[in-house]
C-alpha cells in the first residue's frame, strides 16, 4: 500500500469546544494514571483517521464540507494533533486529492491512499495499520465524519493505555460507549482479518472482557452522514462557540 505523501510543517491545532466541560471520571473498570508516569509512558500510540468513505448519502465530498471555516476532516485531525499521540495517519480514498489539501501541515501527519475504499471500512482499517510506524504499540481509530470529537477524549484513552496496556480502551460518554476506540498492537493481526464495512465491531464483541472503559462527562460525538446532519450541526455551531 503506497504512502502518497508526508505533510510537513507546523500548525496551531484548535478544537471546537464542546458544550460540556470534558472530565474523565475513573470507575472500577477504568485504568487510571497519567500519560507520563513511569516507564509505561514510553508506549508509542498512533492515531488512524478513517477518511476514505464515499459518503453517498451526502452527494458530495462529505469530509470537505466547512464547519467554522474548516473542513470536517481538518477538525478531526487537529483534535488528534492536540492529543498526546506520536503520529496521525489519515486514510484517504474518495476525494483524496481535495481532502489532502485540507490537512494541517504538521510533521506528525501522514496520508495513505486506500484504493479499495469502496469495499468498506475494513479496507481502510487495514491500510491504516499497514502504514503505522513499526514502533507503534497501539492505535486510536478516529472517524473522519465526527468533527466534534474532543482531543481530551483521545488523551484519556491514550493515558489509560499507557498506564495499563489493555487490549482495548473505549470511551463511555455519560454511560454510553462510543468512539474513538484504541486497539493495542496485540490485536492488529485480528484487525487485518476483518472484512466489509465492519471496522472493529467484531473485535469489540470478541474481546469484550478485555475492554477498559473510560468514563467521560461529555456527549458522544455525532456522525455527519446526511445533509440534515450537517445542517443541524451548522445551526448548532454558534451556540457551541459561545461556551
């Protein structure tokens, strides 16, 4: 799988502020500890942004749509850059040339083109894993159509992994499991076997007993799948920016 381009330079990532103050609440199931505590802080964690889908219901290059002056995809990538990850691999497919121009210039960002994007999300999961740095011990999988993802949610997952090294780390937003999901390198071989549009759902079910949940005082980030989803988010944005 060829890596198309390494994007270099610097940026000032800024995330859209959520209307809920982010707060990770440890529970009995949650692995706690700081990202810089002891030797475990050396664990290298990558972010993989799945951004290759066709977005058929939108009727355009969905991830290039603007929100607060930036594309949907750029919001997600900037959230990843604001978290303590070692690299951000963006998997492109439909509309790759246009979307590549939307990305921030940062030495941690790399793009990979998935020529099989039409076969389903699993092909992008595989492309992302195959493009990771060899030292990566885990990967956080982010959806390119969730522009309100909080960098603090990503940071909470990375911190939990670095302190406990669970096979899977997943956020729970006010009691509801959601995205993104972190998978350790131990599960990469299984992820490379998924097919169709399943992504990591099958693995989550198979390894349910190995999932560490991180409770967050946040609303779950919404997917932008339709024109109505996008219109609602645009209407909501002024209220978000006031907080």
